[in-house]
C-alpha cells in the first residue's frame, strides 16, 4: 500500500460535510464545476487565479488544475473522477502535488439536489487534515458561481459580488440596489479612501468599487449597468429607445449636475458638523438654493406625466436619483420644498417603498 492510500485509509472516519445553496438549477451548478472555461473564472481562494484547468469528466477520467497564488507560487491539484452522474453527483479524488501535503489523497463526493428554485450542493470530503481542507474548501465554495446564464455568453458565473464603500454613500447604495433588484447576492466591504489597497480598486479614490470574480469595476453607472446586463432577473431599463434615452438622460444629469447641488452643497454642508466636525457654511447653502429649486422643479415636471423617470417601470435612473433625494428631504431646506412638488414626493415614496431599499438601509436609518 502506498503512502497516499495508507493516509486515506487511516483517516476515512475524518469526514467534513459542506453545504452551499444556489439560485440555479443543478445542471448549471454542475456545469460550473466541470466546464474548464467556467471553472477558471472562479476556482480557488480569493486572490488566486487558475491558468490551467483540464478535465476529462467521465468515470476514470483524470483532471489537472493549476492555481497561482497572489505571491506568484503555483499550486497543482491532480485527481481522477470516480463517479459522474450529470447533473446530480460527482465523486473524484483530490491530491496536492506541492508542499507538505503532496501525495495525500482526498475523496470528494458532491451531490447537487434541487430544492424548488434552489440547488443544494453537498460536499463530503475525507482527508487526513480536516481543518485545513475545510478552510480551503469553504474559501473555494465562496467563489463558486451561481450561474444564471448558459455558457458561451461571455459572462462570468454568479460568484459572490463584493461592493466596496460605505453604506451611507448614496452612490454605494445605488450599486447595491441594482444587485438586490436583480436577485444577485452581494457583500458590502468597508473602504477607506486613503487606503492604497482601495486606490488600486478606484484610481480616483471615490465610492463605490466592485469585484466579481476577476471582474473589477469602479463608478456607480458602470457597476449598475454590469448588474443589470450581466445577470438574469427583472430588467432595469426600458425596452424602447425613447425610454432608454430618458434613463441615460437622468443618470447623466444626476451625475453631472444634480449630485453636486443635492449632495455637496446641501446635504453634506448641512451635516458638516457631524461629518467633518466643522460648522456648516451657511453661505454655500444659501447660494445653492436657486440651483436646488431648479433641479427639483425639473424632476417634478418630468414626473407629472410618468410614474418613473424613464417610463412606466422603475429603471436604473430611479435607483441613481432616489438615494440622494432621500437625503435631500432631511435638512430643513429640503423639507420646506417638498409640499410644492407633489409629483416628486409621490415618486420618492413609491421608490423608497421597494424591498431593495429596505435591504440596503444604512445603519443609522433610511
């Protein structure tokens, strides 16, 4: 009996059970683990890449996976498929080729169980060092795609999305809203703008930034578009050209003009004592009031004939503007102007009532 076999036989009672749920049918999750092109987009712990993934997915077929750590070190995994029952079961051996665990064989059994619209992946790896294998397995499963589209569509799987920024930022909230509206799980990770690591994600040191597997983006509009077009779920843009043009118009106007008028010169200035520990510059707010009135009037006029900014349904335009408008209603200048703009008030109440806004509520309140 060779060393690897002995190690496995001596430790067959060391069993680690892992479970993971996915909003996808079993065949799509199965494909994410057996299609080399898909597997390369997510395999390995965070920060690792997978330059090689060769799989002969059949009983007796071999596979070879090479991972590269952020340090540049290569880690090689080799094994053989024991059972292949698509799309419900995979059993294969696992053996590291490098380091202190080289040659130690692990038997991994995975079951893909449909549970309504959810697939439950059950892992049952047996290994001599359960703690180490469990840590690595969980790290890998955290990146396992929850695919919502078939292969060949040019999109990565639905591994966990990470949005970087503060939950207080209306721009971060817009990015998060798009993922919630699409039914895509995401994590919010705090970001310090002065941190060199964050500046590597956003070269202009603003919020938000996003990571999804190997996809990295910055700027709210780009992230929102990626969320809308990269995943299945309710569409967040109109189907007609006029509606899409209106949506783009409001996103552009908000980013170019309104965000400064609403945010920098009103909300941030009014709450400067809490944010920056300095007095409010009343002159900045006073000089900004004509621009504030004009921006609110334009929005109110557009919403007089439409339930949403781009048409009959909510779109990315509404998700861009509403988080900031919620803040505008907090200082007295915003409260005083709301009664004169009933269409804008009705729209804001409707948008803020969507479940996605409750799911992304800042810690201090909505």
